[in-house]
């Protein structure tokens, strides 16, 4: 009986840890999206950097896998040539930066 309780406690601990990791990943992605939005707005010469960044963050929340596509489209529409690899590199760098910032806040 005691072994079953221990297994249940361990399973619950793993579930809690997983939920916490997913929450932190979500927060890091939202923070990253705001950062990438500000960078992209500046690169496109937009004056609405803050609102564009918030819009991108919402795009990611509502349509999780469309951020890269959205950025490519927006750069193209603005007539700004940015390689997809640069966008991906910046997204990854900014995700690491966002995760570090969240970790350091904790």
C-alpha cells in the first residue's frame, strides 16, 4: 500500500513539474514574440513597434505555428529583405533571452 502512495506522489510531482515547465515555456514564447515584434518593426521602419509586438504575441497565442510565416509575410509586404534563417536565428536567440529573464526573476 505504501509503495502505491509513493508512486502516486511521484507521478503527481512529475505532472506538477511538467505543468510548470509548460507554463514557463508559454511565458518565454510570449516574451520572445514581443521582442521579435519590436525588432521586426524597427527593421521594417514601422513606428508602431509596441502595438505590432503585442499583435505578434497574440498571433502566436491564437495560431501557435504561424509566427514565422507572419513575419516573412510582413517583411515582404514592407519591401524589406530578411532571410528566413535570420528570422529563425533571432527567434531562437530571443527565446533563450526571454527564458533567462524569466529564470532570473524567479
